C-alpha cells in the first residue's frame, strides 16, 4: 500500500500575507507597545525610544541565528548563564590538611637493556665514519675491534 509522505513539515503556514502566525503576533505586540509609548512620551522621545523597540521586535519576528528563532536562542543563552555548571571531574585531596604535600621523589629505574654510551677516541670515530661513508667498501682491520667493544660494553 502506498502512503503519501507530507513534505515541508518544518515550514510554518502563512496567515497574514507573507507573515506566519508567530511573526504576526510579534508585530501586534510591537504595535501595542508603540501605542503605549505614543501616549506616554512626547513626539521626540517617542521616536528616540520607538526606533530601538521596532528593531528589537523585527529581529524577534524574522532573525533566526543558526536556524533557531531568536526567542529560543535568547532562552538558551539565559539558561546557560543562570544554570549551575557541572564539573565532570574534580580532584579531591586525600588528606584534610590545608597545605599540599610534596610528591614522592621519583626513582630512576634502569632497564636491563640500558647501555652506557661508549667512549670513543677520535681515531675510532674516524674509522667508523670511513666505513659509513664508503658503505662498507673500505673495511679497516680495527673496525671489528671497535664495533665489538661498543656493542658488548654494558653497565
């Protein structure tokens, strides 16, 4: 059996020309506040106060930051500001003393594979560099002795 799926379910219906019901109610509230301001203040003060009121209500009716109505966005901001913040992790000291204790000294462990660096003379270094530079083509007789001493020397 085939069912028709409704399309555009997130679009509000237009009731007054191009205005939705929510936008129309914002304009009605703006008109009521402007009427009150017109009766309370002089003409110059009305224009000074009325212009920001009109801008605020137009923003409330039409502006949608990140796809959310401005009223909802302001509600989210107020909730965030006044809601207590939750700490996920807070370290509690083990002792009740007010002064922090010093951490225990770090012990240095030496691995069983630890090798002390071999002390090589300039002559030994030049022999090793010659072997490396020639990629093993030149093989001096002292090379085997030097390499054996550096590999087997352990602490």
